[in-house]
C-alpha cells in the first residue's frame, strides 16, 4: 500500500510541477477567434491575425445619437459620457477629442515641410492629366462662401490639406473640437475606448455589459440613443455563458452521479472516492494542457467537464467488482480497466494530434484526465475502499439466450448507414462557436446603418524584404483597390502607402509639383488674384521645396493609431503590414496577383480549417479502429477482437444515420463526437467480454451505471448555448445510448466469460 501511495503522490507532484512551470496569468482564454488556430497559413498570416485579434479583443466603439439640429447639446453629452467611461474600472483609455489631438499636431509638423512630395490620389491624377483644373478648383473656392483659412503662400491649392485629411466621406461639424457627424435626420458622435483585460474569477462578472446598460439608461434619460459595439462585449458575454455552463453541466453531472451512487452502493465511501477520482481526472487534465500547451480556451474546459462521465467508469467497475466480497479478486478487473483506458485514450489523443486548438486542448484534457482518474482508482482504491458484499443475478435474468439480437442490430444499423450515406452533407461555420445575443447584434446593425463604413473582417497582408519594397507592393495594390472604389465595389481602404508613399512615388510627386509650380498656369493664378509678376515669381520660388527623404519609422512615430496598427514590423523574414478594407461589396476578384500580397479572410479561413480538421478526423477513424483492433486482438485473438470492434462501428453507423436523416450538416464537432463514441463503445465491449461468469452481473451493473453517467456528462452539453457544444452533446447522447444498448445485447449474447489464462473462451 505504501508503495502505491508513493507512486500516486510522485505522479501527482510531477503533474503539478509541470503545470506550475508553464503557468502564466491569463492561461484560460476567452477569445472566440483563437479557436481557429493558424490554419494552413504562413507564420506572417498568423502574426497578422494575432495582432488584429489583440486589438479587437480590447477595442470598443460608443456612438451617441441625437436628432438633427442638436449638435451642440450632443457634443456636450459626448464629453460627459467620455468622462463617465474614463472613470469606470472596466475602461483603460478613451479617445473622443479628435480635432485637437496632440498626435495630429505632431504629424502635421513633421510632414508639412514635405508637402511637395505628398499628394492625395485624386490630386495626383489631376496633376498628371489636367493641372489647369486644380487652378480652376481653387479659384472657385477662393471666391466661394467658404474661402476662409486658405494658405495662399505655403499651400495655395490645398494639396497638403487634401492629403492630410483624406479618408472616409464624412462631413463633421466641430463643437469644441468634438466632431459631430450627420446621417440623414440623425447626428452622432463617436468615442473609442480600450477595455481592460477580461478576467475569469470564481464568480461570474460582466463589468462591461453592466457599464453598457448603465450608460444606456443615462443616455435615454438625456433623450439620446447610445450604441456600443466591440469584441470585448461579446467576449464577456460568451465567457460568462461558458462559466454558467461549466457550473450547470458539471453540477448536474456530479449531482446525478452522487444520487446514483448512493442508491446503488448504499454507502458514502464509494461516492466520496468516486468524486475524488473525478477531481483527480479534472486536475490532471488541466495540468497536462497547461504543461504541454501553456493555455486553454474556456470552451475546451466546458468540453472537458465531460471527463466526469468517463472517469467515473473506472471507479464504478472497481467498486462493482468489490461487491463480490473478495478484495483478492481486484486483479480480475485490472485487464479490462487497462484495455478500456487504452481504447479511450486512442480516441481522445487522436483529437490531440490535430492542429485545431479546441480539439487539441479537449483531447489532451480528457485523455490525461482519464489517465489521472485511472491511476487514482488502480493505486488508491484497493486500500481505501470498504464495501459490504452483495449478490447480484442481473446477468442471469437478462441472459435469455437471444444472441441473434446483437447480430441483427449490428446488421440493421450498418445497412441503414449505407443507405443514408449518399445524403451526407457537411457544415462549417464560425457561428457554431458563437451566436451573438439579439441585444448586441441589434445595436451593431443600427450602428452600421449610421456609420458610413466599418472595417471588414478580411484584409490584405503585404510582405517585403524591407520597408521600401513593402511600400512599393502596397502602392501597386492600392492602385488596383482605387479601381474597385471607382467601380463601387469598395468604399474605402487604409494602407500605409496611402499616407506615406514609397520613396519612388514621393519623388514622382515632387517632380509633378515642381513642374506644376514652374508652369505659366500657376503664375497666372497669382496674377489673377492681384499679385504682381515679381510677387508671383517670389511666391512660386518659395513653394519649390527640396526633396527630403523620410523613413517609415520616423513617420510611424507620429502617425495615428489606425495607421500604426497596420504595421506589423520587421524580423529576419522581412517586413509585413496590413491593408484594411471598408464597405466591401462582394469578393475582390479583380485584384491582380502581386508578389508578397495575400488576401486574408478569417471567417473563410476558419471554415477552411474546420473542414480540413473534419476531413482529418474522418481519416483518423479507420486508423484508430485498426490500432484498437490490434491492441485488443493481442489479448483476445482476432475473432473476438472483430466482434468487439463491431459494437462501436454499429454505434457510429446508427448515430451517423440519425444525423443524416435529421437534415443536420455534419460539422467538425459531430465527427469529433463520433470518434469519442467509438472509444466509449470499445470500452463497454471490452468490459463485457473480459468478464467471467461470476463477474457478469457486477460488470453489467457497472456498464449500466457508466452509461447513465456518461449520458449525463455528455448529454447535458446539449443544454449549451454554443451550437458547437450542443451538437457535440446531442451526438454523444445519441451515440452513447446506442452504445449502451448494443453493449447490453453483446453482454448477454456472448459465451460464458473469458479465460484470463489464455486467449480462449470458457466452455462451461
């Protein structure tokens, strides 16, 4: 006993130490997009997505809406709202005074001396094709009603102002340096905020959602409408929901296990030991994921709570075997426990081999969780379990000699699956992970109606050997995207090269401006305004600026956050940046192929990854079947191993048939559930077959209890608000029910028990 205790404590300490070495704050993730993994993309694509995810995870946009004509009052309310948000512990920073930002002043100061080499796309086109129109445009502006603020000496044609203010088509009205935008009969202001990191504590907290509700009531009292959008709100909602599901699913599972254990065993000791085994399973699964991966998603933890339904199997089999009243017979159950563990681990560790984060985490969690529970049962239960013996005759009452029923059920299920297979359809969608609540989705739709454009989820990733080459490639891409704009297929795009052209383009701009200022057209412009010829020549001479080289790093130091976020930096593989798209109508199929330019579409990437992993799991199923068959055949012989494998195959066939006939598209999570059904089916068939005549009633009781608890552990996942988890739970509930039924039929239809002295069946 001391030796077993020493082994158990040594292994427990090793698990704890391995987890402690990799532990880091925030190890429990809540970001939905993190579930997609890196897919088949290059590291640069993964880095780009990670950078955008970090920004999205903490970015919030608040819109305050009022009827048109109340701009001044709206601006005042915006300032009050910004102060309230800044005072909240859930908000780290707030930005709303766009017109008087120090950043704008710094950027203007740096770039204004370079004004002869920086041009807006429209002005550059006019300079190339019809420079006279620039003069006519400016004369019309000078003699028009809004001629104030013109700088006729340094920026006479407002070319730098056009360049500096280029962006989405908005017409703000400034009130105390707060822009008030117009959209039809409504006016609105925008506040950008950065949320604090989402922290998961023992109690469920939703500070951002509470703040949104509180500020919404405040705005309503002011006669205003408040709209709040951003990933942090969805993350908080999903995290709180996952925490509730963990408590509900885990709590109901444990409660049902407790009730069942007390009713059957009539003693608290087996119950306490079973709960301890479950706790060890959850702890070892968590420690393994931390040690091997360093982090785990909260949805993987929700999936992982199903380890309770499997970990309890080993405890039930051991306890039911003890009801026979002879501790010396503990060794009778060990071969079945070991084969059951191996078959289940094959299924779960197959998930761990996939690059899909959720499945990998779930496979490791449940696989090592089962190992932890199994070790607890095998090492501690022999000495700690005390139970009064009880005779059972369940097997004798059920053994009616109907061996043909098992074969008939297998044949029928396999035949139905073959007939239904041509109707098989697949489904891969990001909505499987998360479906936003109506109140958040409604506000987002309303905000999108008022705001001219918001960034699309798809973007271009641009790479180059250095920043100069990167800007050149961006410049070529931008030319194509401007054509899409003119065609009405794209509203707007943000690129570093639009604000900071490559050196070659800057030199071309400088040459265009130099030729323009030296033309008679510009001299005539000044003389028409009343300047003498000498004064005009002097002004034109002062406008001729020397070319000045500026590095991208110098500009980024003063650029706005929206442009700094586009820059991914440089490393040994070169430099990378993002071109962000707004108001995309359809697909960008007309963009020519450019070296180093990749269109990244995260929703499509996620769907592709899900499809890829679904296909991979479908390919793993036959491999797992062959490995399980080989392992079992070493113990039982090929003939009996084939009979055992037939049970999970039929359960898989029946489950797949039901899914197809229900019209459900088969997703990655349905296939993952099928893999686990296979593991459960092999487990039950092994225990049924490995029972001697005297054990059969006790083994049947253990299988029945294990089936009920597995149904509870997995079936309760169907209550989840996340479609992927609900699909997983429903599939497993159906598959486990079929598996349990087939296991009982297989059990009562087999020959008398298996002889542990060799690979032969007993004959009497």
